[in-house]
């Protein structure tokens, strides 16, 4: 593989990693916004009957968004690790790529 081909590959990996980091931040922001939708029993007023379900939904949505943010960040880290492995011309690049996921 030529240096030019290698640069195209590593640049692509880094571009993809940046996209995953951006999405990680975005979904993390959703978790924060969902948390701001919580209400107290007094605020629920006439809707007491669905308050518990509403609160549980907020818990689930927030937890999934937080988890998604963490996992997206892990994907970005794995892509950067692979780009660095290619850059360093490691003999075991293939092994490194396989172990990254």
C-alpha cells in the first residue's frame, strides 16, 4: 500500500471519528434536555395518574441517551486507534484493527 493510499485511509478514519464525537456530544445534549423535562407531582396537577409512567419514561430516555453518548465516543476512540496503528506502520496493524472492536 502506498503512502498516498495510507493517508487517504487514515484521513477517512479520523473524519469518521470526528463525526462520531460530534454525534456523541449531540446525543449527550439530548439526555440533558430530557432531564429538564422532569416535573414534580405538584406540577403534574391533574395528570397524577400518568406521573409515574412519565417519570419512568424520562429515566429510560435519559439513560439510553447517556449510554449512546458513551458508546459513540468509544467508536470514535477505536477509529483513532486504528488510524494511529496505520500511521505507525505497525506490523500487527491487522491484529490491532481486529482487537479494536
